[in-house]
């Protein structure tokens, strides 16, 4: 989820370095064995003046990778660097690799990549297929961009390119990055899928920390309200979109698919019920309802009279039962619950609590 946003930041950095006419290198984690802080696809861009963007570990590998990147900038020769932890768990953590982990990092000269940046903005899943070249070879590894319905670039022989496209689409469906051998050459498939979308329905002050935290952890956040005065970039700088809409127009106002999660927090019963009615007609994976349980139950009873409901997606009261006080803590509880639902983890949500939300329990 974060990889999409981090890749965007790295590509923006490379574009800026290019405008300054400075050379740069890109380090990418291409293989992980065992435990490690980062996974395949994590990136660190390095400019010739030492500036960096991104990271490939918990922080302890960056200095060495940066030095390797500066060597690559000078020599124009890409290379593969392996970092292994020891059997000593403490030493492994000190290395920033993890217990019994090995991380392979591919470092190559890098230019701006506007097409990849364009695909990121379009929220279309794609795969960057890079031919890994040896330490004694010069020049960049060849790259191929693969989407569900097309491909751009080439890796040399027509057969190799065709086989790489087929493999890329398989991995795009599975969502798994990694190195695969194609016609005797090592190809790194960097799978980039758009982040999930969090739709926050209600632009009051308590929505601001929720939007900020959600954007920080990697969600594409859309804020919806029928009051235009609340929908400003100053109030929600982390939002990807600000949408003016009531419940009746919601389906046509923003995308609401299975990769969407929604939190209703408008503090107006009629408005919140209208949003809930609209959301229940969509395939969104999660519908969080801010406010007391009785309020949400009343809405659901009213809507049940209109037809069958899939109430299993409704989380009200919204958030994990961690004990909260204030908008920031509530926002953390909500984000944690959404992440748990998305990953299929079993946690204790407030909707399962029988006692009042703020009551002390043994």
C-alpha cells in the first residue's frame, strides 16, 4: 500500500534531479529471503550530490546503499548488492535486515520516468519489468511496462518480450513482485497496484486527523460533504479529492468499489442515513459509522424496512476498542480497524463491545 506512494515520491525526486541536470541512481530491493524490514520493490533514489528519497531498510542499510549508488553514478555500471544478517538476532536487527534475513538490492543509473509517474496518477495497476545486468556491464537494464491490456518497451528479442508480458500479467493479478528467469535472463517484476481508497463522508473538524493519518499510511483519501465551505485544501491537504455530494448523488460522485473503505461522520442524522443508504448499495468493503450504537441501529432498522441489507460490512461504533479520547485517538482507532479488516486480521472492534464506549471495564 505504501509502496505506491513511496514510488511516486521517488519518481518525483528523479524528475526534479533531471531538471537540475544532475545524474542519479536508483536502488531497488529485488529479492528478500527470511525476515526483513522492507519487501521487494522498496526504493532509494540518490542524486550525485548525495541527496536521497525513499528507503530500502529500517534505516541502517541506507548509508552503504547510498555509497554504492554514488559509485554507480560515477561508473554508469549497475550492480547487485546482497546484505545478510547473522544468526545473532540482535545483530540482525542492528543491521536493519531482520532475523535470519537476506536482502538483494539492485542499483542502476536512473533518469526521469514520466510514463511510470503518469500510470501512478491514473490509478491503474502495472508492472515494471527490468532486465538485471551484471556488475561488469554498463548502461541501464532494459525495461518493459506491462498493464492488464497493454505493454510498452522491449527487452530485446521478441520472444523474450512476449514471455515477459505474459509473466507480468500473471504477477499483476497475484500482486507479487520478484525476480523470475525468462529465456535465461533475470527479470525483476515490480508490481504496482493502486492504493485502497478511504472515503470520509463528513468534513467536520474531527475528520481532519482521520484524513491526515489515512494519507500518511498509504490510503488515497476522498472527502465528501454537501457543504462546500468545509471542502478546502487548507483543511484537508492530504486528501486526493474533495467531493461535494449528498447521499442521493453519492454513487455518481466518486468511485465506490471493493477497494474502497468508507467512514460516515457527518454528525447529522439525516445526512448520515442518506450516506449509509447509498453505501449499502455499493460493493465497498467497510462502512464505519461514527456515533453511538443506538444511532446506527436506528438507521439500519429504517433502511431494513426498505429492503434486504448486508449489515456485515457496517462497523458501528467505528474503530478498535483501544480506549480513546479526542479526535486524534479516535482517528488512530478507525485507521487501525480499517487496516485489520483489509488484512483479514481478527481484532476487537467497538461494535462488539456490549458496555458503553467510554465506560471502564475490568
